[in-house]
């Protein structure tokens, strides 16, 4: 069964030189795409804030923590993030 995780990242922490805009051939991607390689790990148990995922960029020595996410579950018609955070604000986005 697939699962949905909702979270956020701190884009201010992304170093511009880590954004890839060229393929292995050294040429820009034909569609103009730009990519950022990330490492995402699923925790065996949620952390103290109820987060199930963590996201970082970089290698072992120079890794930068970007953000985290919580598992999204639909509970009896209510949108709920696991850990009891109800997603019922009236924001249009």
C-alpha cells in the first residue's frame, strides 16, 4: 500500500552549486530542467514532533538538513497527519 507524506523544506539552505542543470554529457537538459539530489530516510518510529521522514542534501561530511515530513492518513473523512495534527485550516492553498 502506498503512503503519502506531507512536509516542508527550508529552500534558503539549498546551495546554488548543488542544483544540477546539465546531463552527464555536459549539455543543458533539453527541457531546461534543474534538479537537486536529496537523501530521504524513513524513521522506524516518529521523532518527538511526529515526523516520519527526514530530508537532506550533500554527502556525509557536508550534509545539510532541509526538512521533514509526517505521514498523511485519511481518518473517517477528516484529513489528519499521523500524530494528531488535523489539516482543516481554511487557506485556499
